[in-house]
């Protein structure tokens, strides 16, 4: 699997003058792709082993 940056850091600010506060929000968006199908492993839940955990 490989990770790609879809959109770099985006910083937004908002100033509330009535309460004298500044809100800051930042995000970065990534995408993930499978680049080699031969290395994929499937993980499945285990079956009930006679009431283990009850």
C-alpha cells in the first residue's frame, strides 16, 4: 500500500470579536492505494471456540 497526499495542509482561522476568541482549524487529506496485489492478506474473525470469553 502507498499513501499519497491529495491536498496539503489547509489552515482556516475564524475570529469572534464578541468573545475575543480565535478558532483555528487545519486538515490534510490523504489517499491510499494498493500498489502490489501479491502482498494482500485477508484477516477474518475467529470462529467461536467453545464459549471462550464467556
